[in-house]
């Protein structure tokens, strides 16, 4: 059986649609929705519409990683399905993930294929990718990925030429719809709660991959709406959360020498922005100053501080 964990924040109708799509799924034991500090009445709407759904309401947001752990801890099923609130299931998708894990006892996680909600075509941006490396983090930090999307590093990172027919082992499927064995998830301590938003999935998959195969199951299609919580964030929130995730991932997963490289690059990009935005955009300047300090901590081998309200 399967426990479903959905974390939401101010996406009331989208979350209700996500839960509605789970009705009638035969393999589900519990559906647990963690309302991560919503102010739009999400928890109340869920409680009114879905009597069988367990709603965990958090007065203040605690970050996606911790919210996922809180939701998973409410269940006992052998498998845990983590769904983003902007996901709609398609017939047979959940069974397809469960079947893939049953067929491969050494696999610890199965990820589905994200498709356009209208055309059902595969969303290329969410195909399996490699785990972040010093090179992929560097092109993101330096803005190369944005200015030159087709650069060789980005092509290798995102350029998985997989067909949509066979289940295969990969490094990192899209984490918006992933089914994980509870015993493996609990053995590694679940999501690392140092993360806020971004890169918590990469870190989880990197640790799980040391325990078994990570599968991509293209036959399990999930409609991905997009435009959820992140779409309403301010520029400052994005700066803080993205760099928080990148630097904590580097700290957790890269060897010492490569951590220093990422720390130095972080200092190099943030220092000019602190100076440039000091008077004109003080909120951005403060954010970049905190990024600068976090980069310095990474170089010095100290604990990377929070950038995102943890």
C-alpha cells in the first residue's frame, strides 16, 4: 500500500484538484496534505471537501524538506508517494510506479514522466538529468545557463536522450512525482531539513542512490500544471532560496576541493552585487550580502548559514 504526501502553500484550488485526482486509486492507504503556512484557506477547504484526507496545518512555513518529512511521518505504508500540488495523476500512473519497484527489488525509488496537462506530451525540461556537479553548479552561479542555454555543460546535465517506452535506471528523475520505499527513506533520515526549497530533491536522490537504483518510469505519466507556489515569489526570495539550496547541496555532496570552487565563485558573483545594489535596491543588496557570507563559510569549511528563513 501507498501513503501520499502533498506539500502545499497558498495553492488551494490546485491542491484540491490534485487530491480529487487521487480519488478511487486502489493502492492508497492515506493521503496526507501538509499545508505549509497557507493564508488562502487551503487547510479549511481540504477539510471541508475531503473527509478521508489527513490535513497537517502549519501556522508558519517550515521549508519543503521538513514539510515532506512531517507528512511522511504520519503514515506507515511500505511506499510513500511524494506529489507536488501542481500534479494531476493519469489512469494507471501510480500503479505503474509501484509495479516498477515490485519488479526491481533493488530499486529504492521510481519517478514518473511529467507531461503537458493538455497535450500529454513529455515536458522536456523535466526529463531525467544528472545529479548536480561542480560544473553544473558553476554555470548556474555564473549565469551561463541563462545566457547560453545550449552550452555543453547544460546539454550534458539536461540532455538525457531517453525514449518514453522503457523503465531505466537514472540519476535524477523529476521529483514532482516520486514513489520511494519507506524503509530506504527512513534509513537515510528522510529529506535533509537544512534545505528550504530547491536542491532538497537532488540531495535526497544522491543519498538514496547509494542504497539502490533510481528508476525512471515513462509509462507512469503525471500531468504537470506548473505555476504553483514558486511563481509568486519575489526576486529577493528567489535569490535567497536558490543560493541556499545550491550552497547547501555543495556542502553536503561535493568533496572539499570542489566546495571551495563553488564558494569562491559565489563570492565572485555576490560581492559586485552588494556594491551595485547597496543604495538603489537595499533588499537585494542584503540578500547578496548573506549569499556572500555563505560562500565564505563554504570556502572556510564552516557550516553554511541559512539564507532562507530557517
